[in-house]
C-alpha cells in the first residue's frame, strides 16, 4: 500500500524558518473511530478528511447474468455475451431547469468483448466531494458505438462515501440480483 506523505519535511523547514507557519499535523489515530465522522484513519497513523481528496479507483471485475433483460442473449445479433465496460465517478448535478450546475467526473474501463465476467483490473482517479454521489455503472458496448445500460450502483450520502474510503485498499464487493462488481479504492497519489 502506498504511504501517505503529508508531513514531508515540514519539521525541518520550520526549524530553519522559525517564524514561518507550519501546518498543524493531522490528529493521530489507531482506528477510524478515533477520527471525525467525515475523516478516515490513514495508515493507522493520522486522521485525514475524506472529501476534496483524489483516490485511485480500480474496477477489479464484474459478474452479470447469462442472459439479457429479455431472457435472450445480451447480443441478439450474433447470440454472443455482452461487450462490457464500467463507467464510474461523480454524477453531474442539475438545477430545476435541468441545466448542469456541476459537471460529472467519470472514468471508464476498456471494453472487454463477449463476457459475463469481465476482469478489468483497471481504473483511474476520482475526487470525492461532500454532498455529491458516487456511481458505478455497467454497460454493454454496441458495435455502432453506443452502449446499453446493464446495471449499476449509487452511493448517495456522505456517510456512504466515508464507509467506502474507510475500506481503503481492500477489495469491495457490491451486488444486486445476479449483478455484482468488485472494486478497490486506493490511497491518493
Ligand atoms: Ca458480444
């Protein structure tokens, strides 16, 4: 696991420039319960805020039913399994006129053809924001460049996101019906 490196050489700097302010070190902790409700205990060492922080998110794999929603093959044209892509990130926020007030932040995996059990092991960076949701959605990529929604998950509350971050570095599995996906949130770079 990557180590957090927030304290850097501040102590040395402060010794040489005694009047220059040095940021307060984060509060120490042994478990998440030692930290504030919107914080997590990093490396069992110090408390960090969950939000306004960028994480590495890896889509490990997904499992979907053998047949599509109509009971037939996902790809009726050639009776093949779906060509799967995962899209995850922070959904856009709209105002009452359906105008975007906050743009989405989305990352997608590559497309894995003809499989109901794609093992991507790839992902990207997402910045969690207080008051914003996090989603993972699975799509069947079509030959014409469009994609058909298959299923997905949403974490809507700050508390739900705090719980995700508090499982930093562990494989996390979510499922509903015969859909499931495994993903991992790693410490920020
Ligand atoms: Ca296919």
